């Protein structure tokens, strides 16, 4: 049995295609709390949470217990063959906890992309319309429709066409790089939101649009937090035209932004919400929650899948919600986020490579640039900073179309000493590499 990271990587290269990428060249063996141990026994502070999945903690004892109990009882029947209670209970929880107090329903699938695909299916069935509107810098997954809705071409789309038809894209409210040239939020007339009206005049008939799919905060696109007014306005325009608003909360959901869902922080209520990632603390599970009459539009048998809403994943998700409540993880997200924001802002004062510090709750990031006036993405520096952090015991991940955004998604249970130590490493690395 080979043991070293390098030997394992050699086996991986032979056995697995190059397509699935890696942020690090270290093989994980075990993880607890906010720490991961690799094949050589080296321990790392985890600033990624498996890309926003491990929201509570690696193997949180309460989640572990619930999973073990469920495994002993029932692992799989397929919800379509013989239903089981944890699925229904989790649906009830999400119906109650998602924004908006209209009658809601939820159904489950396996991945974020699958949730987005299904939200669009449901919206099409409800409206009888074909088209979908999405945004620049959006990420919605890697399936055919998911990658079509996704904005970034390399690596997500190049070579993979033809894409799904009837998808229209408009700019997001990326204020740091305002697509309409507004010099700052104080002089902003929300041209980006009004651009939706322009699309309906020159790009697609709004009467043929089933859904608008939007991340309330861009995830892979670089942790871009739009003004709440932007979301409010586009939701309003969609309502004028009977378009179903889908908030993709796959990355923002389950406490990360300081509330269970980012839409709550933003004060907006979508028709449908897609969830995945942190919902089940690492077990594959995703869902679509929203207005009951919209979710009831597809015919019996029109929604589903073999594994969707697996009993073990549902048990993990129910326990995850309990942990979020019991440990006030929404409050903790705000606290951690504020710590990170203050550290990043200090760095911004010192180092011209830090172009912008932004985020919501514990979804914090800094965008690195080679020059503050040109805002040229510091792609290479961001890559080197990730390697520096890894070599000093911290796993980080980047984001942004330019690959120049350092984003933090640590498990919310992270010890404050670990958070500070990880931030010390990022600070030292940035000073050394940009000096
Ligand atoms: C907002 C958003 N939607 C959808 C997805 C796709 O999720 P999955 O990788 O589980 O298919 C992601 C993944 O990062 C995401 O961030």
C-alpha cells in the first residue's frame, strides 16, 4: 500500500482523468473540527470546508451520531419505492425555515447542479415557458443546463458545447467592477437591475421567460455581495412578468452568511430556493424549496431520482439544523466574518495588491489586483499565495473569473486560535509574495 502524498498522486494520475482538478496535492486521510490530516500525518487548518460543505465541523459529533443511528435503521429504499419519514421531516423543516410565509413544498436530489436543473424544470412546468435568465460571473454547476447557466468559459464550458437553448445572461451588480461604469454606490442608479428591462426589450420576450436564476451573493464568481436593492428590483421586475425567481443558495445557505439563508439578510423572498452543500455537513443532498403551487406543477413521476433525499443524508441534514440552532452558528458566522473583515481591511490599508475586501457573514474574501487603478487581476499572486498557505499548514481556495479572489469558507466551529493562525499565515504570505 503506497502512503506518501506523492505516491498517491502518481496512482491518481494513472487511474483518474486530468479533468477533476485539485486545489492541493495532499491526500486527506481524516478530519475533525476545522483540521484535516494528510497521508503523511501533516495537519492543516481548513479554510475551505470542502468548498462550503462542512458548515458545522468535520464529523461534528451530533451529526455523526444521527448518521450512525440512521445507518443502523435504513440506508436506502428509494423514496419512489417506499418513502421514509426523515425525508418528509426535512422537507417540513425547510418549508418552515426558508424565507416567505406562503405555503411551501420541498423535494430532494443529490447535487447543487441537480437542484438548479430541477428548479428550472419546475418553473417551466408552472409557467409553460421555455427561457431562463442568468447572470455574468454566475456559477450553477457542471451539468448541461448548469454549465450553460454558469458564466466562466475556462474551465467550465470550453469544448463542451452545444449548450442548452433559451438561456439569456445579463451583468450582475459587481460594484467593484461596475459593468456600467458607476464610480461608486452613492451615485448608482441600479443600471444593472434596469438592464433586465433592456433584455426584455431587445433580447427575449419576457412572456417566454420561465425563470430568473440568481445567487444572492456570487460564490465561485468571487463572493460578490450586491446591494440588496439590486435583488429587490430584479425580483420586482420578474413579478411584473410572471417570471419565477430562483435564488441559488447552494453556497450561501445554512448559516454561512449570518442567517440560515442569504435572502433573509438581503430582505428578499424568492419563489424557489435551491440548496445543497452545507445542508447535510458533507453527505450528498440538495433540494428545491418554494411556493407549493409552483412545486406542484410537474406531473406525478416528473421529478425525482434513485438517490435523491437518501435517508442517511436527510438524517445528517436534520442533525445539521439542530447544530446550527444549538450552537447559534448564524451568530458565530457573523462574529467570524467580522474578525476576518477587520484583518483583511488592515491588510488592504497596508498592501496595494488588496483591491477589495468583501463578503457577508463568514463568507469573506479579498480580491487581489496588480495595480489598484487598473484593477488588473493578480491571478499569479493569488495562486502563489494558496501554495504558500498550504506549505504553512492552511488550506485555502480561490474564486473569481480572474482566479484572483482569496475566499474563506471555514467550518463555523473553527477555534478562534486556528482562525487567527490561518489569517497570520495569509498575512505573512501576502506580505512576502507582494513585497
Ligand atoms: C451557487 C452554486 N450553485 C450550484 C453549484 C453546483 O453544486 P454541485 O457542485 O453540488 O453540483 C455550486 C457549486 O459550487 C454553487 O456554488
